[in-house]
C-alpha cells in the first residue's frame, strides 16, 4: 500500500515537472516570437529610410550632415545584436529621423512632395507598429521572467538553465520627459 502511494506521488511529481517545463518552453517561444515581430517591423523601417534619404537628398544639399547621420544611425541599428543593443541603436536612429523630419518642414517643396509625404506616413505607421510590438514583447518577456522566478517553478527553471529575457527600455533621457504643450494664444 505504501509503495503505491509513493509511486503515485512520483508520477504526480513527474507530471508536475513536465507541466512546469512545458509552460516555460511555451513562454520562451512566445518571447522569441515577440522579438521576431519587432525584427520584422525594424527591417521594414530600415528598408524605408534609404528611400526617404534618396528622395530628399537633392533638395537638402545644405543638410548633408543630417542625412549622413541618419544613414549612419540606420546602419548601426541594422547591425544591432540583442534587445539592449537594438533598443539603444534604435533610439539613436529615432532621434536622427526626428531631426530629419524637422528639417524637411523647412523646405516647402519637400513638404509638398507626395513621395516624401508617403514615406513619412509609412515610417510613422511603422513606428507605431514597432511600439506595439515592443509593448507585446515586454509583456510576454515579463510573464516569462516571472514564471522563472516564482517558487517552486524557479527550481525547474534553474535545473533546465532557463535565462531571464531582456526588456526594451528607454535609454535616451529626453524620451522620459513629458512633452510640454502650450495651447494659449499668447506668445
């Protein structure tokens, strides 16, 4: 009788370990999927940037330094490895693009150019998709990290050498500041 109770407990323990292991594998695969979704949107962004630069290059002859910085930032972002490196390099690229968009506003012919407008809209749409993909990634990565850290699943995670996932974080201090909006008509 005691042997069967012991055997039953061992079987229950094996099923519990398998369930926890499979749950961690599922979450790890969802984290990988979340990263791949970001990667797809980043590739789209990286592919659009040279088209935008080539479209505005001829008319922005005095702004070549800005255009070169955008291309350098894009090339650095393409070569990023891992979540933290990608986040840092993408922040630099976002800043360079913001400066470029601000300069485009100073050129009436570029502002009215349909190709420039379309590329800006596509980049803005892509930025929104990247933002949503990062949010999903951080949500699922946090769930994965918590699953590895709570008792008793942390024992299973440790035995099978699961590692916590990195999260996307804001690395540019200026992006942490709340924008100031002045709607008064006074100057």
